[in-house]
């Protein structure tokens, strides 16, 4: 199951109005920002500014109807990584030519070429 972030809400604190506006300016660089609000608050320690930010990345409908992302989920290959097999060409007369012939393949070293065959006795003790 794929998870996709649709929206996100953030709250930041600033101790000056200019600091709160800097937070909003930095957030506006993200194209997904749909709402920002600066609230002036007071408590026994003094004044502060609460910055609320809301981002919307996608809607459920768009996520369901949209094309899948280029990034494959963990454990799956991208389409760029998929091996399509041996390259070939089809001539106009219908004959097929394989571009990667056996002569071009690297030599295969048989790992069992120098292994001695051991014989074991059967249930009657015979070889």
C-alpha cells in the first residue's frame, strides 16, 4: 500500500513580527502553501506571534486518478531498470536478427569443471 501526503499543517513561534513574516516568506517558496496566518498572543512572559501554515500537495481524487510517481515503491524496479531481454531487429521480409549473438557473450567459467565425482555405495553396499 502506497502512502501519499495530501496536506500538512504546521505551527511556528516567533518573538517579533518581523520573525513571523520571515517564516511566512520562507514558507511561500514552497508552491504547496495554501494558507498562512500570524496571530499575536500574550501571556505572563510577554508577547509572541504564532504562525499557522497549511500546505496542500494533492487531493484524494488527483492521487487516485493521477499517474504513478517515477519512484517505485521499495522492492520494485523503476521502468528504467527493467531488463527487456535481448535486443533484436525485424527485417522487412519478416526475418529476425539477434543483435547480441553468442560470440559476443563473455566466456562462462564452469564452477563444477574440476570437481571429482564421488561414488557412494547403494543400500546393498555396492558401488
